[in-house]
């Protein structure tokens, strides 16, 4: 008898093996979502941005806190031709390291740039009244402010704020200086403004806060200048600048 081959029936309706669920799909989606949120936060915050201010700003007398009311939130402050020491009539003529003027420029992350600050320190040869007369001849608004027994202030405006601080200081003019100015004036002057090229990084520069910052900057530089001028008297400076009026807006309203 012939062997009958046993055949295994082919079950066409046999169940298909089920695939395991891909558990990595929701997990990777969560990671991607967190990454997108973190990226959005970093793009808005951008922690790598900063406010850069040179340590040498105005004879190393100013810091970031002094300049922040005038700058934007992020950007760089640079100093044109920095000099480490202040030039005065009582100090040697060292033009490579000394200067009586300081100019700072602003370069904002938003693309805005321009002159941020201009400071000049020199003897007040003509006195405050001569400066007031000059302001009047140029149609500049000017307001004297009380600085106490040892100082006087003059706030002016001609399209932008300007603050002058006159400090009572007895100093000697060395021999060989301008013969027309043999006698030293009783004051030196700290002139703080924008050098006529002011570009406002933020709206603060056109507000009273901008002028107030000028006043505080003038006071801080005056403290440093008093030592360089070798004042023989006891220099008396107020602890804070007086309230600086917003002469720019007053002039705009008066002209309008």
C-alpha cells in the first residue's frame, strides 16, 4: 500500500500577529515640544545678549548703573579715544594718557546707534553767568538749580538736555599757562550732554529721567575731578543731584 502523505492544511484565516505599540512616539513628541518651548523662550530672552560698558568709561568714573538710564537694554557702549586720567591745569601735559573730554557712543542690538554722552571738565573761566548769557544768545532755555554752599547747577536745553555743575575749588594755575588767565577761577565746571549728536536708544532719553541721569553723572565725575584739581579748600558736593526739569518738553510746548 502506498504511503499517503500527510498534508498540513493552510489556514488562510489564521490570525495576524499584533505589533507592539511604539511607545517612543509620544515620548519623542513630548521632548520635541519641550525643545520648541525652550527655543521660543531663549529666542525671546536671548541670555547671550548683554549691556557692555567699558571699565574706562570717562576716566573710570562711570559704571553701568550710571549709564543704564540712557542706554537700551542690550547693546554696547564704546568710548572714543579713551584716556585713563583727567587733564587739569594742575596736572602735567600728558596728552597720551590725559584728556578733559569724554565721549561715549551707543551700538544697540536693535540696530540703533549714535552719540550717547559727551562730558567735558574744565575751569569755569567765565563763571556760570557767562554760560547763562551764552545760552540766552543761542535761544537755549536755562534754569539755575541750587547745589548747596559749594556747588551750583545750570540745566539747559537746545533740542536735548544738558547739565553743567560748577564746583567751588581753589587751585593754582601753573606758570607758563595762558597769560590772560593767570588767576584761577574759583570754580571748575563739569559739562554733561550729548555733544549735539544725541540719538535716543530708548524713549528714556527724551524724558526727565534722561536729564536726571546727566545730573547724577555730573556729580559722580565732579567727585573724581576734585581730586585731580588738587583743590586746597574742602570741596562740598551734595549727596544727590537736584531734580532736573524737563526743559526739552517745556521748550516744545512754548514753541508750539
